[in-house]
């Protein structure tokens, strides 16, 4: 659990975590057939936050940021992160 209050910091952290899980084969092998999502983003507005971020990528400076050069064309389409709004969605 990583408590974060700012939406921009949440998005930065999610991008970094996605990049770590994409590049690290040890984390990839942990998922196997048992778990298909390795990181849960739990917030009451999580899905809406990602939708806004996906639709406003032109406002963000990804082109000049080499840290995110390897992330796919839509930076907030995650393979290793699942956005949920309640704990009931986890089960």
C-alpha cells in the first residue's frame, strides 16, 4: 500500500510501476497463471482519473521525457495495473 494524495503523483507512480513491471522479468514471472494483475490502483475515482489522463495526454510532456520512452503510445493503458473503486471489485 502506497498512500498518495495528488492525482499527478498517482499517475507518475502508476507509470513508473508499469515500466518496472514491463522491464523486470522476475516480476513478470510472478504473475504466471495465478494472478493476472500485479498492482491494484484503489481509489473511489480511479477509473475516471485514468480516463481523464488518457484523453489529455497532449497536455503532458511525454515526447521529451526519456524516462517514459519505452511505454506504449497511450501511456495510461496498463498491462500490470488494474484500477478499482472498491475493495469488492478486488474479489
